[in-house]
C-alpha cells in the first residue's frame, strides 16, 4: 500500500474514533451535534468527550493534529451538501477558539 493510501486510511480511522458515540450522544441528534455543542460551550469539563488530553496543552504538534482533524470534519466546504442543520462556519470558529485557548494562543 502506498504512503498516500496509508495516510488516508489512518485519517479515516482517527476520524471514526472521534465520531464514536458516547453515553451522552443519545441526548443529541447525532455525534456531530454533540461535538459541536462541546465546542460551543468552550468548557474544559468536556475535554474528555472531545478526546482532548493533558498532553494536548503541552505538545503543540499533537494539539495541532487534533485541531486539524476536527476542522476537516466540520469544514463548511466539505459539508456543503449536508442535510444537517449545523452552522459549519460557526462550529469551525468555535473549534479555532477552543484550540487557541487550549494551546495558550500558540495555534
């Protein structure tokens, strides 16, 4: 398997890990709405639900990788034909703000 295919396969697996339902998903339309809610709240109490660990506030590379995964998932252009009634532009802004705070302004 080529490097590009391996990379795409790994990214898909990581995205699926982020989309794994939690015990709270049942309170939302689906996992994407749950994730969007956590980013909107900007509360460290939800870090575990987003897959954020203490290492993400110390290791900027890992923090940037997680941020990139979430931004790809909620990018407005990637969801242009989505039937979800999420404001993907607003969610993207919330993700940027969240990771800026998490990284101490470094991202």
